[in-house]
């Protein structure tokens, strides 16, 4: 990399590459790995744990007062009271990795007071490093990233992820899938959300949506997208997506069209309607719930959805 990196980003890159080396060595002999299960279709291997430990060791050696939020160990290490928190997914796409399907990545982000400041996503199979610092742009290796310029959803390639954990609303997802599929040029589901978000930033995808995601899946990729000129939010277009378990992203034009399609399926809307239904006064609860639930057939006309844009990234 020819450009000078922010010191905290530089440490994140060092940690991501160390984890990638562990993953690549393990990929040479998958048969000997010990694999456990966190739930149906939700696997964890000794590689996830070793990679996560290596990442945390490197980060805390450089910044011992920082906090940690990691997929496998949670907040067990680090300073829980710190204004700085490293959000870590040591191996996004574990199921792909365990089957030898080469689509998985290491994801590391740094939050300061809840806002993502640094982000790294490392694809060890291709030695591709996606990274961004807030206000400094997004890059793939030495190449500056920009989102695609397509303006019509009908011409767009959209990424997604299938719900697979117990308790996920698969029927709800199938309605979304069908609606988006009929409106776009194609849908893809490789199985590693961190990489999917980077593909939006690189312009390979024009948009992306998924439900059931955790902060460590999306924190780094979200900054890489916005620094590449894209938008990211929950299904109603709000910036509050990190902990909402629903996410839509894309170039500005396609993002707006996806929000129009996906807003009726938002958990945020449903939960707001549930609150209204429980209130003793106010709008008719039945009407609020009916408005929140997606109809079996597409409505004739949707009300416009307000889209909040993130601050424009600096050149």
C-alpha cells in the first residue's frame, strides 16, 4: 500500500493479516479441524477462535485501554468502559470455509463513541484488503473505490443473504426476495456479508440487503461503503442499522429504490406498531398493525419513504 494509513487502521491491517495467515494454514487441511455449533446451521471452528485471539492480542498490545466486541468472545477482554471499541469478526463465512468454498473474510472495525472510524475487511483467499478511515476514502489494496453509477434497479446486480438461524423469519424474507428479484437484473448470495458490503463499495454489486446481521458482520463494511460514496441504513432508510438486524446498502440511486421496496418489511416499523397497539390512547391499533405487516400482494401505491443520507465522504 503506497498511501499513508491512520495509525489505528495500520494496527487493524496487521491484525487482519495475522488472522488471515491462520485461516489460510487451516484451509490446507480442513479434515482435522474441530468444529462446534452455536445453534442450527451456525458453526464455530477452532480457526475462528484462534484467529480472534490473534486479532485481540495485536489490538490490545497496541491499545490496551480500548474495548473489544468480538463474535466468539463478546466483551470478555478489553476495557468495557472505553470510548473506543474494536468490533471483530475473525472469520465471516465460517460455513463456506468449512466446505472449502473460498468466500470468507476477516472483518475489523473501530468505533469511537458508537461511530465507525476505521474499517478493514481482508479476503485471505485472494489477498484482497479492503479498508477505510473516516474522511479519507475507501480502498482495495492500492485502488480507490467508488460505488457503481447505475441508476435503475432493473439494471442492477443485488447481493443478499438468506436467514439461516433458528427464529429467523424465513417467510418474511421470501416475500422480500421475490419482490426484489422481480425488480432487479440479478440476485447473488455468496454467504459472507462483510465481503458483500465491500463488493457494493467496489461497484461489483449495485446494492445489498440482508436481515439477521450482527454488528461485527457489518461495522467495517459500512464505513467502506460510505467512504466509497454509497449509502447504508435499515429498511426504512434510517442510519440506525448496526444493532437493528436489518440492512440495505447501495449506490445512492439504487439504495433509494431498494428502501422503497423493503420499508414495508422493516422490523423498526413493526416494533413501532406493536408499541402503538399497546398504548391506551392514540391511533387505531388494528390499523397500525395492518400498516406494519407486509401485504400478501404488492400494494397499488406505496407512500414515499424518507431517506436520510450519511454525511458525504471527503475526497
